[in-house]
């Protein structure tokens, strides 16, 4: 239930008229394998870095792990029925690499693949378009033991894995995302250590980012060769980065964080080069000697679409002696070479993650990608919010989350009006799930999950979203 003392979660964009999205707009919801599947040892699945990390004391809140999660592995047909009841046009899920290729190399695991074959068939049987993400952070542990993403060979392993999945599912899956949020894999996984594998080395984070993108490019080439009709893309998490004041030093702080958070990935993938200012900023961290001739051509292999995950904005300021950023994802070690930049809180309403609610930032982000980088179709592949939910009489009235969705969908519509070729929107998330280092303490779902009984309860936001899909738009407020 919403906290009546908290200021309303919307109000940053005008609320109001009924709006209609273009015909064929792809309405969906997203999840990720380790966050919902559970069944961590079923059918030959071996540990990923997230199994190891979550089983290491002190890494996740309450020592929570994805061992059981939402038990989606065993409840998949019911979960797909629920998606159909909500009227989803598409479902974005990720494949667990260690389930389909235990250990991260060698032959496919037929039992693991069978789960995704059944999932895809079930979706298609309900008229729901499957949208497959190959990598949502669950690197097989043996590949981490061999060096992880900072090691170049991991990129080649990823391309082999992509081929193996394409061989099994390419006849039925049209939409493919290679990586989900490579910034998180690289900079939370190897920089701040807040995510698996929990390493804390700025140069490794930069190398990891490069090899993730190299793996992406190699995977796109493999998929394109075997499935010419597939719609191929990558999903990046983007933030508008705003200086706290007009001071030139704050503007420079914003430039630096924008380079690390956004342009680090957008420029190589969509322009085939690293930004010169980023390389200069990182001079004390790395000489980019890990970038070999030809890498950037592979990384910028043409795509069919770009996925954007949007949650919030960064407001930053020049360093002040002795002040430290607080939240884990803003921790200095996330930002190699720019550790001293301050992240400023503006006092606007926040979600349960303490992320500022900023719907206009979605318009800015989409417009920027379209204006500065590409004419390709864009999709919001994740957008959503964590709030504290309470079950009252078997119902969850999540008005804050509903308002968040409403304001961001109005922003998405405004972006389309401004000429952005936005073709779809995926709510994060279909159901409550394992929120990484936060374990089960943060709920992002439109569907409430009782982790003891595994009962699912569609929240008010789910019923509201079903109506949005039905009318292909929003009713007047
Ligand atoms: O839960 C995550 C998801 O796995 C990736 N994008 C952000 C979500 C909320 O933190």
C-alpha cells in the first residue's frame, strides 16, 4: 500500500489527456533467468557467478540467493497463462547460460534447452511474442575462474553460446537481445564489486566492458549468419546526466559520468569508436591496450534495433574534499578515473531503491539516442519501480508503481510525438523477483509474489497495464 505521507510519485510530467500509441506498438513485460527461475541445480544446470556470489556471506541482503526465487522453472505454464490474462503482446526473458551450456563451453545441455523450447512454445501458443535476452548477468562460474569478462576469450565463449541458443530457438524467436545492461556487468561486477563476481578493479571493469561489447558483436555476426530474419539488438541502461549547477566544474563532472555511463557503450556499438574524452579521463586507469585492431568493427556490426532501459537520472557535481557518494550504484568505485565526482540528491520523490523519479528523463534519453546515434527502431526494454507493497484482503494496491508507469508511458508517448521511432515498451518487471544484491527486499513486480507459498497476486498496476494494452494507450486522468 502507498505511504500517504510520501509526496505523489508523479507530477514531473503533465498528467492528462487520453493518449493512443501507434498501431502495432509492442507491449510487454520483462524478467531475467536468475531473478525468477530458481531450480538452480535442476537438469544439469551448473553455478553461475551469481550463484557463487549470493552464496558468499555478506554479498546480498539477508544472504538471499536465487536458488528458488519465483520457482518459475517449475511454474512456467501457469506464469505464461498469467501473461496471457494480462494481454501481454510480448515477453522478454533471458536464457540462463549455465543451464543450457553448463560450464560455459562445449556441448549444449538438452535438458536445459528443453525448458526454453517449452517456454517459447507456450508463449507462441498464447499469441505472445518471445523476446530473448542471451546474457542477463549469469556468467558460468568456470569462465569467471578463467578470467571472467576482463579476459578476451570470454567474448569468444559468448559467441559460441549464442550460436548454440540460435540453433535451438532461432526458428521460433524473432527478437534477440545480446547483452542486458553491460554497464552493470562491467562496472558493478568488476568495479564496485556490488554485483557478481564482486571484483574491485577499475582497469578490469573497463576491460570487461570492452569484452562484453566484443562478445556482443561476435554474437550478432553469428546470429545474423544463421538467422538472417532475426531482429537483433543490445540493451543498454542509460541515464541523462545533469550538472547540479551552471558551474563549469559541475558541467565537467556531468561530461565525465555521461562518458562512463552512456557513451562508453553507445559510441563503440553505434559509431565504432570510443569517445576521445573518455579515453583521456581513463588515462590513469588503462591505456586501452586491450583494444585490438578490428575490435571496433566487430562491436559496431549493424543492428536492427536498440533496447533502452530507463529508471532515473544522475545529477552530479564537482568533487568536494571529504564527501563520498552513498548508494551502492553511485559508489566511487563504479566510476574509474572519476571517483571523486559527487552524486547529488535533489529531494524529489524517490522509489524504494532511492532512485529519483524523473519521467522527462525518459524523453531526453530516447531523443538523444535517436538524434545523436541512430535511426534504428528503439524499444524501452525495461522501465519500472520498486515500492513497498502490502497485501490487504488478498489485494495489493500499488498506486505509486502505477503512477510511475503512467508518467513514464506519457513520456514514451511524448518521445514518439517528437519523432523518436519507439516501437515498444517492456515493464520491469512482470513479477517480484530476486533484486540482485538487494535479494527479495525490493519489489519491482506488477505481480506480487509470496515467496513462501509462491502464490502470485496481480497488483493494481498489473490490472491497469492490462487495460493500457487493451486500449493501446492511456485513459484521460
Ligand atoms: O532488476 C534489475 C534488472 O535485472 C536489470 N535492470 C534493472 C532492474 C532493477 O534494478
